[in-house]
C-alpha cells in the first residue's frame, strides 16, 4: 500500500494514474454541477484512502493553500481534490465541452 499523497498535485496525479481512459473521459465530460454529485461517493473514498480524517495534515494544508480556505477540513479537502481532478481531466481530454 502506498503512503497517502502529501500535496494536492500528488493527489490528483495518483487519482489520474488509477483511472481508466473511459472513466477519465466520463468525468471530464460532466458539467461542474454534474461532477459535484461525485463528492458524496468519490469524496468518501478519497478521505479514507488519502487519510484526510486520519492525520494527513500536509495534504489538507496543501488544499487550504490552493483553495484559499484556511478552515478547510478533511471533507473540504476531498472536494478541492475532486475539483482539481475534474479540471485536470478536462485539460487532458481536451474536448470542447
């Protein structure tokens, strides 16, 4: 088992590395509103796997800096990670959404 990522960039890279092409294109093709529905399911998995509620303060701090939200907790950090993933996938897939 890999150690959890310590930065937002590393978290996004880790997620991209485990997603298959079809899933990446599906996520990338969602509108921002549609993608927010993934916060409930994927967010829980991200919080668990990246230990956001279990001491990964470095990743939470990285998400705080990126988002400008100084009071961000593990749940908020998972949302920041998902949104950064969505943006990254949209750039990678480069389709006219």
